């Protein structure tokens, strides 16, 4: 049987599969389906190029922006689609973001392109729990009758010991991808607190940690094929996995030439817990610089925290931010601090008022005034996804009520916090190494270092793409910096 995996990219509270990340769903399925036939991997970019550009990559002139809809290509797919007997579509965004060099596919986009293909079609991935590419909206409602099955495919691998077989068989998928990828390694599932009103993780999975040796085995398998960029993600809290310190030690001992080793989500509650400082020290020691602890604070308003059963009280978040700054602020070889916190802020949660923004601003200002650093502040409007507490208890009431303030609140954070924070982290004249150029916007080239939530750098001239440069910072923007190649 000829089987085709169509990766439309995924983004969830725990887990990122948008290039340059390679998510877990296509990898596991690639391993699982090999016993059923000949498996091929293609991307939504391949599908767009085939249907909308007749297979010809558009040229980016000095007046254009690089078309990120057709940036992450694998190969011509005309013959692959003609031969396909089973098409598995991997799709779903639960935490919408802005992506530099990729654009996830939506159901509205994908269905018209595949509905007439003469093959069996299965939809899987986070989309089976709802999907929305833009924050501030309810989930995407689209006719999916063209699919023979809407299947909880990526979530049915069973216990991690059963999954391991597919995870290792799926490693060969990397041979089908011509560009580099950051391999998102799953370390656990679900959430060990699991109450936040907006979150889909407790709906999808019960809390379960993956065994340390199984994680190391998968990293080693990718490393043997030349992969050197990894993020230990796909969990709600890195500090709560089976053995975070032992895991980092074993990966470093087994794969000494890894260029990027980062983590993802961190619950501030466990940073301030008994072993939090020791884990923080280990992350600084064994991981690479530019690393970020993504704190799901969501709001510093105590009313919003209570109404939405958020996992972290504001005073705990403040203490955790201090701990990570204490041990992680030192700079590494590429010019970035070794390990800093990042904060997520969500607008549109239950109980939100104008005071919510005041609480947020006061907390962020306190962080700055203490001389601490936040590598990034993610601000988004809530997505109202089915079966979440947010949907059942509040719906879009507060989202609509305060929508008129969103851009004003967001811009104030950007102007008064993000801008001076970037001046602190990357002052004028500071050197950043290993900036990888990705897209053009007219005469400007945009790039970033490889890693988790890397800082976007604008080079004010065109230089070749997909190459590494050393850059001297010339000025700060609201969420990015500009620089010149040195």
C-alpha cells in the first residue's frame, strides 16, 4: 500500500511541530505505518505548491516578502499523490502564534485540495479536539465529510513502552526532509496539575512520564543520522519529568556534539519546589545557551487566576523568575543568556476586567525594575476550544467584552516592557553568533539562532538565505532587533 503523511504542522500547549520544528505526530505515524506499506512524508507547503503554483517555486523579488506558504518543501508530489492509496492528514493548532518561515494549514485550506483525491483519507492530530489558527476566535468549523475517518491516531499509541517501537522506526523520516529540523522530543503527557480553563492537554491525555532511557534512546537514534538540534518538549513541566537531571547528563554523555539542547514548558510551582534549584543548575550546565523556560503564567490578576483555575499564583511566578535569572543570566558562546524565563499572557479568560491589564503591567514592571530578564513575552487572545472549562463556563463572553482593549493592552506591554527588556538582553553593539537567515522582506533579511523561541534579527540588506552569520546589534524593535553582518 502507498501511504502518504501530509504534515500540516501542529502547535499545542505542550508540543510544537511547526518548522523548523519536527513534531512527534508525523514521526510516530511514520514508524507505525511502515508495517502497512510504503510511507512517504510531504508537507502542506508541497501541497500548496502543487495545487496553486503548478509545482514552480515563486521568485522573491526585492519588492516581495518570501512566501512562507511554500518555504518548507520536500519534493515534487504529483506522482506521490497519484500513487497514494491512504492519505493521513496531520493538522491542528491550539495555541496560535506568529511563525517566521512556516504557515500551518487549516481545514478550510486543506479540504478543497484533497477532497477529489482517489484514496482513503484520515484526519488526525490536535484538530480532532478543535483547531484555530487565530487567537480570539472559536474553533474552526468545517465540513470534514471528505475524510473516511477522523481518528485519534497520534494519541492511540498506548503506553510509552509500546510507543518506543514506533518512535525509533520513525527516525528515518528525517531522510525525507532536505532542511534542518529541531527534533521535538516527547518527555511526558498530560498535566500533573491540569486545571487551566483554556488548556486541552488534560482532555487529550492523563499525566504520564516517559522513561528516561527511552528518551535518550530516541535522541541517540536521531543523532546517529546527523541531527544536532533538539528540544525536550511535549510536556507541561520539564521539572516534573521522571529524572530531569539524569536525562540531561545521559544525553550529553551519549551525544557530545549536539549543537542545541533546549527545553520547553516549565511550571513555576516546581521551580520553587524542593529540588527546583538543582534542576535549574543542571539545565544551565548541560543545555545550550538561548534556552527558555516557558512559564504558563497567563495572568497576574488573582481573580482571573482563581476563576480559570490557573496553575500558578503570581507571587510564585515572581519567585521562579528570580531563581532562573540567578543561575541562567550568564551569557554563552553565541551571545545569548544561558537560561531565562519566558512568560505567556492570555487575554479573554474568565473574570477579566480592565484591572487585569493593570495587574499584568505592574508585575512586568516589577520584574524589569528588579534588573531581571524575560527572554520573551507571548501575548495572545484565548482560543475557545471545545470541551475546555473556558468554553463551558465562560464561552467567548470576556473575549468579546474586552476585545476592543486587546491591541491597546498588548501594545503597552510591547512598548513599556518588551522594548527596554530587549535593550537589556541585546544592547546596541552586542554580538550574536550563528544567526541563521530564513526569509526576505523586501531588502531586509530576517534570521534567528536555532533554538526555542529565538530572537528574530533583521539585517538591513539582502544576504544569502539558509546560512549562518555573526551579527552586531544596531537597534531594538518591539519584539526583534536589527543588526549588521560582521
